[in-house]
């Protein structure tokens, strides 16, 4: 008969009376942490850190849905991804973004007669495919407004929950796009920048960056009036153009019917924090 000291115990709560045990995270030994039925179920449901690490440091909110994820914790390392622009995205939103991007690509391929992918500038600079603009000839003509100017689509971005939050009133610009198409910026507080909308009205925003370790997170701030006027919503597509030879930046909005994921959390009460 085995001694009581050899009985299996839960790695978290040390309960040895569980009828069955479940695999948790992988240990340095290569084996998995053994969790009792209760702790194992919390781990499988993604609520382990919420239950046991709620008072610990390292919590950050997903840039898309606002859900808190426990970064730097071995029990949650599979639940999020780091973004190139800074911040994190939970795996659920990452999967949703992939599906949406694929649907947009399929839509552009099946509707090539009405909407042709543009944005040679973005492709030539190897911008992430999800940011390559897919605009129609009609949209380009709207930006040119009947002039002889050359309209160059630069990049597009699907609005995240935080991008569409009027309380924050700012838009995160993908790092490679900001460095390729916006003026050089050398100090975090940045400078005012004038951007035209597709109706020809000129707006002044603040272009700046947040230090993010050895990288930078670029943002446009002061967009509240523009957001209200254009009725920004999660999932809408913001597209940036450049008009030559004037060199003007233009920002347009394409409304979508996709809307936020069903489980999306409103970020109205969130406070924008500087990336860790």
C-alpha cells in the first residue's frame, strides 16, 4: 500500500483528494503541472490567473476587446500575443482578426471588377498584409475631388475597441506604417500634424509616440471631434492616402457591417496606460 506522502497533490492548491487531475502548463522538467479538477477546469477555461493572481502585477488589457490578460505569467503565456505596435492582443481577438482579414481578402478577389486592391507603396515597403489598403476607384476619385492630383493609398486599419473609444480619442498607427508614411518624430510628445478628410476639410491632430522598451508605439491624438462627426465604430476601416505633388495626408473612413465580436467588452471606463 502506498504511503500518503506519495499521493499526487495539486500543483496550485495542494489538494490530494481530487478524483482526477488535469494537465496545466509545462514545467522546466518537461512534464506538465498537475492540477486538481477545480484548478484544472479554471486553467482550461482561461480563468486561472483571474482566480489566483488577481492581485499580482503584470495585468494588461487587450488592445482590441479590453479584456485583461496576465502577461509574463507561465499560466497565461498561451492566452495572448505581443503586437508590433506595442501592447497585447488576446488569442480570441487574434483569431477574429485573422478571420476578418481573410474575409476581406476573399471579398476583394471576388469583387475585383468593383474594388481593386491598391496601395503599391505599402506592398513595396513590405507592410503587413492586413494594413495594405483595398480601396475602390470610386474612393480614390472621392479623395482627388476632381483634381489632377495623384492619389496614393498608403495603408488601412480596422478600428479596435480602444481606437473607437471617444474617451481616449486617439488612433494607434501601426509602427511600420507610421515610420514609412508619417513625418519623422524624435521626441515622445511629438508635434501637431494636419490631415485632410475626404471632403477636403483640414484637421489638426497631435502625432506622437510612447516609448515601448527599445521600440515605439505611434498614435494620433485629439481625434474626438472627428470621431463624433464620422461616427467611428469598432470594425470600421480607416484608410490613409497621400496626394501628390502636394504631399498632403488624407484620412478616410469606410463603414462596415461587421461590428464588434459578440463577447466584446466596452472600453468606456478604461484608462489609457503607458505600455509596460
